């Protein structure tokens, strides 16, 4: 999925694989502990001039990867960065747990970062983490702390565990706060935003954010009814669909916002 998304991004940007300097992949479901999923994407795209690494920030991963890519561009270290969000959550879903199995999906989305005009691109971003609540959303087994064994499999610890009501409260609180922070950094107010592309996790979360930010729900791009929560892939998939459907136009101010396990959140404003 990630290779296909990367290939489509290259076609859209009209660049060749050998122009890519860096591949940053946001995923909480890598193919394996190592090598990184980014290495497999490099191989699939034949982008052998690039450096590659993964970012693990759960559902906020794409925004973290996006801001990392931006720093490499701003520093002048790299000219062309491929940022990918990709997840196969179907592999870590407990199909006996109806609190989680109906929520998540698989998918991948990608974008190309290059230098543009001063009044375009990422205007500002805001990132945050509260590890004190990390137990609210996690996959407790399968890593080096709790490696695969009979006890782990018997207790189904290799699957997502989530305390939904608590996650909902934290998500609304931190997404609203982060959005306000990034608006302030961009010297904007809510009314300046033309479109919001939120992490596609829960329609109730999106509606709550809309109300608290005083941004009409009609300004939110929503496709979670089609794919479910694709975690780090949800924002790039939604952004691609928003652009192709004409919801994003030149000079629009687009707010991206995401929240996930960690607990980790982020937001940024793009001038299209």
C-alpha cells in the first residue's frame, strides 16, 4: 500500500524516484521490527538515492513525519522529501473485541515536500505528548518488553487495547488546545480556516472539535465512513481526496489535526 501511495505521489508531483533525498514513513504497524518500512518503500520505488527511516507516533505519525520532513527542507539539507503514512491495523485488531475491531482500517497516503513560495506550505505546527495516559491506548505485547510467547497469545496481548471513553475526553481536549496553539502561531483566527482535515477516528470527536473551535462542521473533510480509522494514513488519504474533489483550492488555509496512542497529538496549518 505504501509503495503504491508513494508512486502516485511521485506521479502527481511529476518527479522521478531518483530525485527523492529522504523517505520518512509514519506507521505503528511496520512490516517487521527492522529494517524500517521506509527501506522497503525505497526498494519498491527504486529510490536508491534516498535516506530512509520510520516514525512511530501512532495516529499522529503523519503530522510528526511531515514536520520532520519540513525541517530537512528548511535547513537546506535535502531538496525533496517523500512523507508516507501507512497502516495495516487489521493485523493487530482483536476481532472478539467489539470496542475496537469495528473502528480501524488499513490504508496508505503520501506526499512530496519541496521548497515553494514564502507564502505557501506549512505556516506553523504544534506537537504534544502526555505519556502519563499511555495505558489508555496501546498494544501491550509483541515488543522487547513483552515478546511473543504462549502467555501473551493466550491473553490476546498482541492486539489493540483501548479505553474508549477516556481516550475520547483526552482527544477532544488536546486537539482543541493544539489547534488553538497553531492558529496563534500562524497569526490566524478560526474564521481564517477554509478546510479542516482531522484524523478520521470518530465522528463524535470531530463534531466536538467543530463546536469548541467554532468552525462549522461543513468546513471539515470527513471520510471515516468509507475507511474507518486508518491511523497515520488517515490525514494523507483525506488530504488527497479533498484536493482531487476540489475541496482544497489555491491559497486556502488548511488545518490538519491528529491524536493517537502515546498519548500523542499534533496540528499544522498549510497554505495551499
